[in-house]
C-alpha cells in the first residue's frame, strides 16, 4: 500500500518503525509519497528559510527536495545482513539496483568516499547511491541502531526543474547537470512502483537464504 502523508508524518513513521525493530519487531517496508513539496534535512543539518515545509530526517546526509519522488523505507534487524553499516548498505543497494535494471536501465553505484560539504545532497552521489552515467538517480540514507537499521530513500521519478529552482535557489541547469529522473529515462510511474515492490521481494528472498 502506498501512503501519502506530509513530511513530518512520513519521517515520524520511519523513525517509529526503527524504534520497533530496536525493541524486537519488524521487518517493516514502506512505499510513500508526499502530500506537497517539502525539504527533508539530514539529522545534523541546520535549517534554512525555504518557501515550503522543512522536516528533519532521522538519518544523516544532505537536504533533499520531495514531492515528485517515490520514497521507500526498509527497517530490519542487522543480524542477518551483517553488523557493518557499509556491508548492509551495499547489499541492499545492490538488490535495488538489480530491480531497477530489470527496467532496461544500465546503472552504477557510486564509490565516492570523500567528505560531503554541499547543503543539498543532489550535488554528489555519495557512497553506495545509484547513478545513471554519473548523475544521481536515487538518494538514500541509513541509520544504525543497537539491533536494527533504517534505510530510506527517494527515487526521482520526475521533477519540475523550474519549480525546484524557485524552492531551492539553485539554477535549473545546474540541477540537470547533477541529477536525472526516471521519466527522462522513459520509465513510467507504474514501472517504477513495480521495481520497488520487486526490491522488497528480493529482500525477503535474501533474508530466507541467509537464514538457512
């Protein structure tokens, strides 16, 4: 089921699922949309003035504009996936990449491990994020707990670049230079949703095989 909530509700729900896994529950999977454009900030970022709502994520990373994306979250225990954040992250992003490549796309996974200084996350695909010819296509962030982890991300299905320029204060030409959307790659909304569902299925299959 796809949930359509405001920015605070979406981030609160992801965080509550994370806490439930920490207490022994889970796993939890979500596909969600945003009622209206909103900017989510990494947990340690300072807020700025924007003409839209701003919400803090329970994860790190840079600021991200939502409203045209399909978002998802995966919350699960670490024990099956590995205790290393890097190992868990790469396993899950590899599964997502496999699901997206079934759409006929040739994708990459960023190996950038340098420092991140930009306020907005679109300017640099960070380690493990999915790219198309060097441009960011999927933005993700992860939080580790004592027992579990939260991975959530946004798949850029489309974007009103001029509207994004007005909201973010960044020239649309620069945005196009750093990111790309699935619609620009001729992927339909329905196809992208099915790819996310396939990603969740792959996770469950892998969980079963790891536990055998």
